[in-house]
C-alpha cells in the first residue's frame, strides 16, 4: 500500500515554505498540483504586503512540478534547477556554476 505524499515530504520544501502554503490555502500535495507557481508567488506578495525573494518562485516551481509528477527527475526537485531555468529564460549569464548563481 502506497503512503500518501505530504507537502513536507517534497524536496526543497521546509518549514518556511510550509507556512507559505498554509497562507495560500494549500493543504495537500493534491491541492498543490492544481496550482500555478507564478500566480502563487504573486498572491503571496499580495497577502504579505512584501516583495518575496525570487527564489521563492523557484521553490514554488519545484514543489508544483513534484506535486504533479511523483517520478520527477531528482535534479528538477531542487529549487536551484528552476532558478537556473528562469535565469536562462531571462537571458542571464550562469557562468561560475554552483546552486546559488545570481
């Protein structure tokens, strides 16, 4: 029998992200799978009245992707994979390697 996946089981999701999900009304992996990461990011900024670090968007992307695909490739479960992807799409230089390239 397969155990139901929980939000806290997702890679790249820690206590702060769990609080963000709670604030956004996301209570389960099933709820998360129905979400759009960019809309979540915008809604979180509105709810908090504060600009959120762009890495929050990258973490939302990683979490939503995992929620939709339990067999997602390991590297795509990490927020930094989505950060690199976003930066490439924005045309930013990613030389220097590492997970925190800015």
